[in-house]
C-alpha cells in the first residue's frame, strides 16, 4: 500500500471511532478530487452544494463503511454520484451520455497516446477540457485520473464493467491528448484540479461536517 493510501486508510479508521481530527484529514485528502468529479456531473455552479450533501451522507454512514483507502474513494464517489443524479432529476435536467456503452465492451484499451494525456492531467492545468468529452468518457477519466480509482472501483461506482470503464477512459484520454496537441485554446496543458472557490453559505466545510457527524453519533 502506498504511503498516502496507508495514511488515508488510517485516518478513515480513526474517523470511524469518532476522531474529528482524523475526519478532517479524510476530508482534506478526498474533497478536492471529489469536487472535481461532481463538477463533471452538475457543472461548476451547483458542484459545491452537491458535494456538501455528499459529505453529510458520508459523515452519517461512515461507521458502516468497511475497506481501505481505494475502497473509501470509490464509496465516496458513489455517494457523490448518487447525490449529483438526484440533483439533476430534481432540476429536470439529464446528464449528456455520449455513445453506447455496449460498443466499448471487450475492446482492449491501449496506453500510448493516452499516457501522455494522463500525465498532463495528473500534473497540469484545468478540468475545462474534460467538459468537451462525452459524459461516459469524462466520468471514466475523472474517476481514474483525478479521483485516483482503480478500474474495478471506478466500474463499481458507475455500475459498468471494468473493461468498459478502461476503454472509455482510454478514448477520453486519447481525445484529451489530441486537444492538448492541437487546440490553441487549451493553454498548453491541463490542471488536475481547478482553484477551489470559497464555500458559499450553504457549502459544507470539514468543520461543519465533523460537527454534524458528532451530533449524529449522539442521536444514535
């Protein structure tokens, strides 16, 4: 287990016992990437509110979680995705899903051109170019590269087969590599995470989540 994963696993387990400092560590580690994922689903305007709702559920249900850092990221991403889809249904809007998933099944993913885009995503500029991808590719890329999930965890989050997620991610990364190489508006690279806006009044911070978590524990 990698050092960062080991630290996150330890923090999650401590947070499950009611350690608020550990929960803040979990929040700081996972929230920026989770927020980036939510932005691909609901857009920038509503992302903070949806992520806040997700963290309230994460805090409430944390004691029932079982697993390591990778499973926690996947579990948190599933909660965030469900809250995002609820939000979309409530607003009467639907995510734009690109392509037919069945055409992805069984086709092996390559890593040559995609690797270059993945490296740029991991080190460089903004999530704005991802918005140009079909929704299935955008989700696969963000879950694999930004959130850091393995193919199996990403597939569980999306309710798809790992092979379909790998191929969708590969196609998305290949397209991003093309945009990076030939789009003058790309600015020369991708930032893995955009600068975080100051939370609005309705947004949930780690402190408010831990306070809610403590209150929830007292009520149980």
